[in-house]
């Protein structure tokens, strides 16, 4: 990915769970956008453009960006909507800054739980002739993927259990009194209750800026974007090998090439991945070149990817701690940016200079993105 100018993240607001019902969805968007702007030391007047990401079915309304525009500051301002995935909003915002046509971008995503049935809302996004009849929701797709992974790697179940325990331990350290509530409804074998997390209402916002804007404002807490990549697998599950993650391999290849990464296993101080299930995290280890699948069980059990290990993964607790379904991908990106900026709060790691975020979404992680951040701007 060639960048005419290098974007930097200068503000973040991560709200992975909003337990109170005192605020409307419009007010949640407003609060989150304003918090990110305040973190950057800006106001809405400083923003050239806005990119939002939401799911109309979850929101319970058509063309949700029309409702969002006023809340996030889109009136009389350039605003775009990406309904496919929250991480795609970040990619779009970064590309707009990288093109040199915009100096600043506000990226906002949200995921409510007002819909009466989350699985039914997800089913409506599936192929109407085959997948809806299954019926297919995201948890069912994840279970099919977990079955394929277990068949390809006999010790995957033990590794997945260790990953789940790691992330839940991180979650208990990162957040005050996390609920850690398993997803409700029928069990989808081979996924166990402790490997899932119930959907919650959440939101996230990020502010990106061009180097000249950052210099003018004298900003120093910056996570510089060094590389990113994205790819998509077929929507029909029968056309995919669910025991692999080729879209993430392609996305990582793009991001690493742009960032000049030749050895991913030693290039980063920490990583955030979208652990919709621990099996998805295991596939990310391999696709991101962090660990071959033959070593999944050993590395999961010896603490290599835990706090204090050689490469901490999901110090935030990941999706297994809080699961605002639609915006989990963008939260992973924001978490790494905050670690680089030294603003990750109770789960801040020491000496973080380079970080990697993997964002996956859709049925069995159909959409895949990889984002590399650094404390240092490119020379």
C-alpha cells in the first residue's frame, strides 16, 4: 500500500461495553465521537471528513448513516458509510488521509443490542438460497470453522481452551469487574461456553491526521500507520477451506510489505487479534506468521502470547471479554494505537514501539485486515 502521506492516529475512544440504557444510540455515537476528539485535543471544526461503520439490521433501521450524521458531526461535512465491517471504516479513513486530499478524519463505529434476535439479524445477511435455510448466523459459521480446524490439527482443542483462558485472564486484569458472560442460546459444537462472549452494546472512535497537521499542533502521542492490508474470502462457505485463513495471509502480506516487516514473529511488541472464538485466534497466529500450527498447543500453554510472554496477544482481553459484535475489529485497531500512544490504561504494556492489529469479521472471518503501527514516523 503506497501512501502519499503517512497517517497518524492522534485520538481514540474505546467503549467496549455500555451497560446502561440511559443514553440513546444517537447519544452513544455523539459521546464516543466527542471523547475521541477530546483525546486528540480537537473539536469537530478541525475534522475534514468522517467515516462511519454500522450494521442496519443491528440498528433496526435502513441507511443508518443518515441517522448518524448529526451525532458524529457530519452535517455540512464530507461523510461516508462502510456497512461491511468496522475495520473497513479505518481503512477508508486512512486512505483518505494518505491520498493527501484530507488532513484529518474521524472514524466511528457502533454495535447495539436492541434487535430482538441477533442470530436472526445475522441470518438476513447470509446467502438467501442456501445459508439462510441452515439457518446460518456468525456463531454457527465459527463452529463450522472450529470443526475444520480441529480436523486439520488434532491438538487444536487444547490450544483453543488455553487461548480462551489467556484472554479471559487478560480481561479480568484490563477491566473493572468484567462480566465474562458466555453467549446465550444453543451450543454450537465444538465451541464450548467458555470460548464465547455474549453480545453487548459498544462503540469506538478514532481520529487520524496528516503529518503536517500533527506538526502544526505539536502533537507527540501519535501511533503512525506503517502498513495495512485487507482481503475478502468468498461469502459461500462451501467455496472456502475453513481450516485456513487465506484472506488474512494476503492482508498480512500487504501490510508487512508496506511496513518493511521481514520477520513478523520478532517485529512487534504486542498484537491484538479478533478472537471471536479462540480457534479464530489460532488461525491468526499462523496467517500472521507469528506461530506455525504445529506449535499452537506448545505456545498457548507456555505463556508465549500471555502478559509477560515474548509476544503478548490481546492484553485488552479481546472479544472473549467484551463482544460488541459489529465494532470488535475497529476496537482491535484502536487498542494497538493506544498501546503505541501509551494510553491503554490498566492494560498498558511497557516500552511498546511497534504493534500489529488483526481485524476479522463476517461469517467465519470472511473479511480480514492487518494494520501495523509504530511509534516512529517513516523517514
